[in-house]
């Protein structure tokens, strides 16, 4: 008995002397043999107007090639149409609520401190995790999720005595034409677009791409799998791109959208004043932009999309050159959609379909290729999909999405019947047929207004039919679903 007691005492002392991990602390485990790598191509403000999504105008050959080797989700939606909140939602697998993940200023480490983020989970499972460019909205949000965090210029010495995250905020618009740089420095603003005679590597996204390629070459010799990110600023405002990408689009090819009107019966609450765009010089502080300026802005947006497409091509080529492509899952996704004068509005911050629909393309080794899915999916599905593809265990009682791996293995896979979408005080549902939103007072929770768009008859959302008698039963059913299935998100 004395020998057993002594042994037990020794073991107990050893256990007590070990440092216990804190919530969310990285606990690196050895990776499984032949574990696939992950490359996350994270876009900002990219709408699904791409070749792979049926566009005959926008030139995206490299993204289209990626789609031909993977699964393209044609009906993917962001759960919240603002960058900081959307990134927080996707990277934690948690939907927004009335009090959580509200706007661009979301900090994951403050709002969900106990959540195990997607990159942290990979880090805990033996992956090298590298954040390049814009992944979380804030440079210093959950930075311990990554072994390395990089944004061009952010960590350079600066004469303003600013921390990297603050220094980054002062320079990310990255104008290259001298007159624009002077204006930006003096006023902290500048034009909403720029065409510059520069090489691809000069703008911030080009510099970030070169860093990603250096990482790929370095990681080739690593014994650990990697979770590598490329967070592009483009096509976010300002629409800055090398001139050669502007030249890809003849002025005559640029058209205004057919639904460049406020929807009939639309409540005022549903119409954004697009303050983000109005913050740039040359944009009127009220009222619409001219048709000529609208076409220039659309032209600039397309140029930045094609610029980013070329950079993505360089990254994928590097993966192939270093013989890592065949064991790397590549995912391309955007944080939300974007209005280019649809409904007379610009940017995001609306409850319209165009603000929430996103491209989602996933290419995974040893799975079906060139698959197009029309299933309803949402960005909270990304987290469980990647862990499923890599055979990692999900955190307990955290994820609200579902794995999409069935779409990689079967042509009969189905999507969801309904998705939850949010923007500001608008709480909405997306079904195959309808887009429904209730605008709810933030304090009293009173219903202020509502919209219903019949996507089966009116895919461009030109008529709000919420108050028409023939849609009364549909409104009732969707209202019940919103306040029952997603009750917790409204409280």
C-alpha cells in the first residue's frame, strides 16, 4: 500500500506541475500522414460576376480554371454584408446576432473570446498557419491564431510612431499616381479609382502575392502541412489597378444594370445612402452619380477583379511549380457581395441579394472536378467543410454551419431550405424562391418595415411584394420561420 501511495503521489505532483492550457490557447498536435494543405484566397467585396458564374464580360481566366478543378457554389451567401462582421462569422462558424458581429469594427477576440477560430484549429492540429493580407479585418485581432502575420508596409518603421495596425489604416488605399498620393496624404481621402502605369507587383495586393509565393517556396520543405492565406484588398474601394487591366475593357462594353432604380414599394429603411463611396473625392455627397461616372466606377471595379485574377494565377502557378498543388485544398471566397448601381446603390450595407451573394469555389485533391452546385449554402459552412476535408475534429457546441463535402462526392447533394442573413437592423431569410427581410427597431424590437422579393419571378428585386395580398401567406410563413428557427439571432 505504501508503494502504491508513493507512486500515486509522484504522478499527482507531475500532473499538477504541468501548465494547463487557457481557453483558445494553441495546443499543437502532430499532423496526420499526408494531411492536405489549405490555401485560402480571401476576397474583399467580390460579387459573383465572374466567368465561372456565367459572365461574358468580366475576364477571370485563372479563377475560372480553379472552378474547373473544383466545386463552384452558385448560390452562396454571406451571413452579414459588412467585412469585419462577415470575416468574424466565417472564421468562427458562428452566425451574427442582434448584439454580435455587427459591423466592420468587429473584433473576434473581444466578442467571442472562447471561440476556436478556423486558423487556430488548424494550428492546434499541427499546421503552420500564416496570415497574409486582410484576413480578419483588424491586423491585431486574434493574431496568435497564426504563426506569422503579414500585411505590406504595416510592420515597417514609420515616422508617426504608430503601431502596425494603425499605420496600416493610414496607408492601405495605396495610390500610385503622384497627385493622388499627395491628396491622400493631405486629406486622408482620394479618388474612388485609379489607373496607373505600374507593374502588378507595385500595389499592395501585388506585394502580398509575392510574399505568398515566397511562403510557398519556403513551406515546400516543411514537414508540417500549412494553412496559408492570401487576403486581397481588391476589389474593395478605391478601384486601383495597373492600366493594362483597365485596357482589357473597352468603354463601350461597360453598361449600367437594368435594375438601376429604387424597387417599387421599397421602404426607405431598405435604401442605403452608400456613405462608403461618398467618402471619396469626386463623388457627390448626396443624390446619384452621373451615368458617365457610374460607368467609370464599374470599369474600375472590373479592372481590379481582373488584376486580382492575374495575381491568383501567379499563386496557383507557384503551387504547381513547387509540386504542392496536388495536395492542397484551394478555396476562393468573398466576405460579401457588392452593388454597382443596382437599386441606385453602391457598395454593400443593404439587405438586397446583390449585397450578400458571394463566389465560393473549392478545389480539393481527389474529389470531383468541374462541379457546379445551385444548392443554398452560407459562409458559416466554410469552417466545417474545411475541417471535414482535412479530417479534423470540430470544436464542441460552436459551429452553426454544415459541411459541404457531400457536394464533392455526390451529384445528388442538396442544400439548405433557408439561410439567415443580416445587415444592420435588417434580419432576413433566403430561400430558393424568396428573399425576405424584417427591419426591427434595435431597442424596442418593434417591426418597422419589411421586404419580400420573389426571386422566381423577379430575380433583380425590382418590386417589393411584402404587402401584396397574394403573398400574405408567404410573409406569414417566413415570419414564423425567422422568429422560431433563428430566434436566438434576433435576441
